[in-house]
C-alpha cells in the first residue's frame, strides 16, 4: 500500500496534513486495526483523498468490514462528518466533545462509558489519562492534552494523539526547541493540560507508569508528528523518569491560584482543531 503504512501486522497508519496556527506543518494521523474476527476499527479521521479511499476500500472490502470508527482526541474532529458520509454503516464512538461538536454523525456512545473502553478487550485496551480533564477541557484554545490511549495487543502498537509527541521529522523552526527522533509531552503539560491540583502531575506520572507496566507495546503512532517503530516503550519510560523534576515543579506550581487568562495567552495557537 502507498498512503496506508503497515506499522506491524494488522495495524495500519495514515498521515494527514495539519498546520499548527495555520503555519507550521505538524501533521496528524488515522489508524486502522484488524481484529481477530477479520473486521476493522478506524481510529481518528483525516482528509480522505481518492487514493487513500481506494486503499481503505481494498483493505476493508469497501468499508463493509469497518466495525467501528473512533474519535479518541477531543479536538481531532474536523474530518468525521466527511468520513461518516463515506462509511456510514459502522459504530461511531467519540469523546464527549465529539458528540457536542460533530452533530451530523449519529454517535453510538462516548469513551467516558467504560462499556466502550472495554468492548474489544483484551484484544484492544483503552485508557483515559488520570490527572487531566477529558470531558470538558478548558481553555478550549489551549488545553489539548488529554486523549484516549489505544493499545492493539497483537501488533504491540499504541495509538496516541497530542498527549505524547514523537518527532520523526521537524519543521525548521521547531528544530530550535526539539531534536529529530525525540519523544516529548505536549507543551500544554506545563500550562492547562493537567488539572490545577498539586496531586495531578503525580497522578498522571503514575498512570503512565502503569501503562508501561501493563502494556507490552513496541511501536507508538502519534498525531504530531510521526511514528516510533520499535523501542517505543523504552523511550516513553525514559521520558517519564527523566521528567521527575518537572512533575515535582508542576505540583508546587499548582498550589498557587489558577489563572486561565495566562494559559490563553501563553499556550494559544489559532486554527488548532485537527
């Protein structure tokens, strides 16, 4: 296949275009997972070109084998209406914000209901980060931190949107901040990303350590900006352990009064819906 990359047997990923602030190309993603039943789950949606649709149709028997389509990040919403018009016969499950914003799609449910997080277990595992707001993330312009973590056991692959970023390639200006082939937290972790309580940073850290202990993943597909094929678990563990000083600093900072206006200014990017 061309636009669909087989990350590991049964796990496919396609990259979409998205510019942060309408300027910097960070890309976005969609994944397609093959279940033991022969059916497929689609995670996230991107703009579907004629070429990509042909590949999806070949893989899924013209969509007849798509069992479910999932929106796992509250602000990755732009392409679900178009995707639904192409493939209307699947279950559509999203975040609470998907159900509020994308009303043209007849959503079956949302991920705050553990029924849907556990529906395909143990083949598929899904968890929502602790220590972060998922249902009503505010300020909406800046708090894009939390998303459902989706783990496909057979391919040992983890699909993550903004919470964790892996820089496979970088826009030139971003190279001043990050290096190629690096894994980082979304920058809003230092702003509104975590709940404004001193416990939240450690709750998130401990939640991530449980993910690392419980899930035997080797690959990670991230929305921004690429995929870490092989060694993803070790790289995430290094990120978490090397961030201990940051977590403690954030805990101390979150004992001070909350100033949402500061977060609006400091962490804002226009045109930030994917």
